[in-house]
C-alpha cells in the first residue's frame, strides 16, 4: 500500500479506503489531505508549571518510512510545553525505554547547570525505568524547544517546542499563534549515517558536478574552459563545491509539525488577522529556507528574544534556531508555508488557509547553491599557499595588498548569473574561479547595508571587529586566547586565509534571488543589552574539519583531544568564530546568551545558536553569569558527535 | 641506467612518505606535536604567543558519572571489493577479485588487502596484506605490515611499508615498498580516478604496477617493472554500496617478466572484456 501518511498500529479505515482509491498510480500526484494530529502546532490554551513526560519508543510510519522512534507520549514531535515567565516549572521525565538512558535538554533556557539535561555535564542522564524531575525558574519568554542530549535520540524524534508567555502583554499581539517545528524523518539510523559518511563523505549527495552537468555549468560560467578550470581548482583542493549538506533528501523526509509535505499540515486564519508563526528548526542536519509565497513575513523574535520587526520574503533558519514571524493574510485563500532544505533536495510544507483541508500551489525549489572561494575563506590566495611565516602577532591573514585586491573584487557591481570581468593583475587560479561566480556579498533584494569585506588591516585581528563602533568596544581587550591559524592535519583540511564578515549575507543560495531575505545584520534587539561592560577577554575559535575523513572540531582538534574552555564567573568575553570549513555550522552555547556583534551597538540580538557561515568570521559577547559545566557545540548532530564539541566551565 | 631507474622507482614510496607528511603539515609544529589522541597532553612549544582557549590540559574535567558527552572516538568496520569480475576470453574466462577491509578509528586502523586471479583453475597473483594504518595528514595514511603471496605458486612473504590516500585532483593512490624474507625488494603502485558521467554512472580508470629487484621465475616475476593490471570500468551505482560494471581490463607482464612467461609458454598479456560488481559494506 503506497500510503504516504503515517500510521501506527495499523491503518485506520479511512486511510485504507483513501489508499485504495488513490491506488498505486497516483504516486506522483499530490496526495490526499490526511490531517493526522489535529493538535500538531497548536499551543496549549494555558501555561502550566507542572508536566509529566514519558519517553519511550513508538512505531511511527511517515512517508512509508517506519521507525521505532524515541519520543514523548508516542508522538513526534513531543507535546508543546507552555510555560509562563516568573513561574518555577517542574517537569517529571520518566524513561520507559528498554535499555537506553535518556535526557531532555531545554534549548536556549537560562537555568541552573544541573537542570540543563546534558549527560556527563549536568547530570548522569535518566536510566531506564527512572524518573528525573527538572525544576527551575523561568526568567525569559519566547519560543524555544527541547530535545534529547543522549545518544542520537534527538535525530529520531525526541524533541518538541516550548512557548513561554511574557509577564507583560505581548507588544505584538496576534489573533492566532502557531508553532511550526521543522525536522527530518528517516528510517536510516544516525549511527548508520555516520558509518556511511566515514567511508564515503558524499554518500548522500547525488548532485555532484558530472559530465552531464557540464554544459549547464559552462553556460553559467561563460565557457566550457572556465567551468573546467573551476572544477579543476576544487578537485585540486580535494573538495566539492556541491557539498552543501552531509545528509540529504535522498533519505530524509522533511517534516513540518510531524507532517510530511503530502500530509499538508494546516493552520487556520480569518482574513485580516495577524498570525504569529513560531518557527523552530528541530532538524539534526538540515538548514531550511522558509517563505510563504504571497505573504510578507514580519520577523519579530529570534531565538526567543524580541527584535525590531523586519519585513522579509524569506529567511534561513539554522539547526536549533527559532524565529517568530507575523503574517497578516488578507485574502481568503490558501498560502503555502514552504521550507526548502538548503541543498534543495526536499522541502517541508504546510498551509495557512481560512478553512481546513485547503492547499495552495507549491513553488518549485530554487537551484541548489554552489560553494565558491568565499566559502573557503580564500579571498584571492592560492589554495596550496602556505601562510606560515606571515602569521604575526596581529594574526593578520594576508598582506594589505592582498586585502585590497579582495575588496576590489567584491565591490564589482553584482551581476547575478553573469560572468564577472576578468582581472588582469595576478590572475591566480582561484581568482579566475571567483570571476565565474556572482559576487558573493553584494546587494541582496532589500538594499540593506552590505558585507563588503573588511580591509586587510582588520582581518582576523583580535579586538577589531568593527561592527560595534561605540567607545565601549574600543576599550582594550586585556586577554586574547588566539589559537593561531589552525594546522592542516588529519582533522583539518582547510584554512580560511581571508575570512570575511558575512553577517549581511543571507547565506549561500539566497543571495540575489530577487526576494528580501533576512540577514543577521538586520537583527536588532528591542532593548539594549543588560551587560554594558566591554569584554576583558577574547576567545578566538576556528571551526575546522576534514570532510574526507568526516572528522569535525575546533582549532584542528576534536573534542576528545581538547581541554575545556574555562571562563571566570561574571567574566565578559568576546567569542570570535572563524569558519575554516566550507559548511555552515550552527554553534550553540548552553546556559549563557550569545550576543551577536552585528553592528547594532547596544541593541545586539541575544541568541542561543549562531550560524557561522563558511569562510566567515563573526563575534559575539558572552557574560559568564551562570556557574557550572556547559556544552558548547555545533548543532549538526553528526558534527557534534564527531568532535565539534567543547565543555565550557564557568567557575 | 636501468638499475638506477629501478632503484628510484623502488624508493619512491619510501621517500614519498616523509615528504608527504611534511607537505601536509608544513610548519604546523604547534599541533603536530600532539602525537596521538590519547597521548599525554602537552603544551604547545614556545613560538608566537598563540594560546587556544580549548588547549589540551592535564587537569581532566570531572564529568558526571565519568560520562563523555560525545563519542568522537568511534571505531568502524568497512570492507570494499573494488573488483569482483570475470574477464572474458575465448580460451577461458579469468576470475579476479581485489578488495580491502579496515577496522579502527580516525587515526589507527587495521587494514586487510587481498587480490588474486583464478585462471584456468589455477590461482595466481594472490597477494594478501595485513597492515597497520596510521593517519598522518588530511588525506594520507602510512601503512606498515606484512604481505603474503599465497596462491598456486610458491609462497613468498614480505614486510610492507607504504602510503595510501587521496592525491591532488582526487586521485586515489597507494604506493608500497616491500622487503622479502630472502632480502629482495619490491614495490607496488596503484592508482584510480572516478570520472562522474552522471551521479550514478562512473567511469574509473585504474592501474596497478609491480616492480621487483630480482627475478623469481617460479612466480613469473622479472626484475624491473614486472607486471601491470589495469582496467577502465564503467559502473552504475544502483545503490552506493552496489555497482555492477562493464570494463576492459588488461593484465600483462613487462620487460624481463615477459620473457620469463614467454619461455614458460604462458600468455604474456591480454586485453579483455570484463564484467563485475563493485560492492562495499
């Protein structure tokens, strides 16, 4: 029976009949609407401080993929927990799993370290048959989520949304309020994924550049020779420009509130109403690009914290991030909530409609992004060139001249899809490459300020992130933990020699797409930060990895080869992330806020998870005001499990 | 002259070793000082005032219940049969396999390599190696161990030392030097490349060369470049782990070995239409 929907414990009669009438031949047609759980995405009517959650395995079938999923209350995602700021919540989590421990981590919540739910760091985990009571005061409000931090249970279904009511009336009142939790579903266990990736890093990628795709690339690059040169340059580096996601729609079905695209999750509105949509990326390996064709979205919160409203057509949500958006549909028609995966191998989809059961048109997916030299952090240096000997105390990458060249390149007028004029001077291999790609950081659709690369003098130099100009930030940073350029070793295959500021870029694949796409530089908190102190210490962390061996880490080392990051109590620290890999990494610091230095001065957005774009450099401030052991890691599950994880100790 | 060339060829894998290691970790003294994942954790040597906030320390973190939050030291087991094929000829079809398996973590692995050809009911070119493999750079592993030539000919055993990895432009490459229990030297160089015609249809040229310092007529081995086994395989990856292929393969003896085989009235080389399956787990 080719029934796309999920069922557990056999087919219901209705589904069986639907399946019959549909037959096998309509496999390619839109499937009938089968609203599964009418409550999915519905926020409980009132906040409650006490919850009992039972973790067990349940047989769930979605999109013909059967999984004995670890989950809460037999459902994926788990229940939406609604709390109220100011309350002390008490959650009893009972582990009914046969022979594995479990845990629940409250993602983005500020709480005592012992309640954070990370086995080994916060507590010893919850053994089978045992109950653990989490108890902590709620000091914040907004959209968050929870997930297991044990084994890889999160990847298989142990996650859910948290909505916390603010103490005061919401400054953005909405008639309707929905949670939209995006995730993945696969019958391949994450352990098997990792096993396959260790043997073949592009195991799940079937969109490589091939002979068959050469004519298309040649057209885009303005010549076969140019396309071949580009390929050769990537091949020489033993990397693939098509490496966007490690695990893809080849095995994933993308879910929206636990619904496969053909199950068409529905949210109801009355025309003219303001509808709040609380987007949560609960996936383990997938970034989503979200839009609702025909509707403008007003981004009003990021990672639970209110931001000045930004009207956008589209935004990218990294794994573990949350965004609240408000839409105001005026027509009585169906609008499609379309969340395509960054690599464009699939999408999650739902519908906003005045009546249940409606569906709107599904837009085609965009072309998949292709990585460029900017993602390699290469500027205009040759891939093989060593920067050793150039490394100086200022930790400057590249000479001033090189930096000038780079700026020159990027300030070319953006001509999306058109070959850029060749530069006569020093036409090195990868310069040629860049010539073939549209200028990476030029004007997006919205004409907002743009991330032109910083001049060389500012590149990669501690304490000179020049987003926040105020005098406070000009104060000297007393202590700098600079690991230096990462080594090229077993665990690291690339050095971003010219990392650029990409905060104004919405991300690979979203530039110049004709839509207004959110970028980090647009996020502005609605109130100034609570800690005005300038940082007294800067910690530079390089994100590193070896795709070929599938090892990830920081500073060329995986977790097991590193020590903890020690912060003094109440220390004010600037973290600077330099991404030497060619992938995005959503970096999550538990227990403490990450205040992104994105040029908004004192109105820095407070986030718990930050996307570090490939080849980029960004910084954020942290106040170490919560003692204990905290996890600090890339939220791509397989990156975390292979070493991109550190323990932060606040003493 | 020929001797010099031969010596150079034999030395290639050995000399390539440190050179490769050097080229990959050029000047990166800071962290290559760390030898193994489990070695005593050392402070970086003096140099520029670099200090990593997450530098390895001697004061281990007291994890609750001794539980490590992530398992980045997993061990894996994989095996691949690159060649499992019939080489068609009017006089009789040869059957050949060539594969390898490994078990271990990111740095240390145990490798097993095996290849052989069944020809007219006789097994020859049987070559089996058990190697310890150590990752030394982003793309290269150093391998050392033993090789046994076990087939229907006389058995020979060798000590082996070589490199295996991914060369520039994504060439798969292996070069190994051998020294036998009788004090002879040999070398093997293997390479292959995947041309993606589509994402599933892949054309792979592959070649393997064997060199020896001394002839061994009982094993059809000649001094110098002794034999070559090459193929041009067009495979279709039905699944990643299962790909049937059609190929032309060439197995032949060269230089002195060619004369030895000729004197033994053997076939000195043949280009054959070949069918097979590439699979792995």
